C-alpha cells in the first residue's frame, strides 16, 4: 500500500486503521461505482439523495474523528 493511502486511512500513529476514514473512502468509491453503473445500464441512481446521505455520514464521521482525537495513541517519540 502506498504511504499516501496508508496515511489517509490510519490514525495519527500511522499504524492503526481508522474506521471513519476507511468508511469515507468506501463512500467515495461507492458513489463513483453507482454513478457509472447507472450510466452504463440505464439505472435510476439519484446522486443528490446519495450525496445528502453520504454527507450526513461524512459529517458524523468527521465529528467522531474530532471527538476522539485526544484518545488516539501518540506518534513514535512523542509523549
């Protein structure tokens, strides 16, 4: 895994996976997949409704990451 992706999906220590960040990435991938599938197969994908739901999840996830920031393990060498 590239360091860029790993840094984006792990906590402040760079090793422990952060569920909120992983879910954010999955929502982004799901949006692209659903939109492409709908375009190619003539489905009924409503990006506005998906965006509102995903935005709610992302907002809640962001709040969760912010609330638990003080409880994450410190980086190597920090106290």
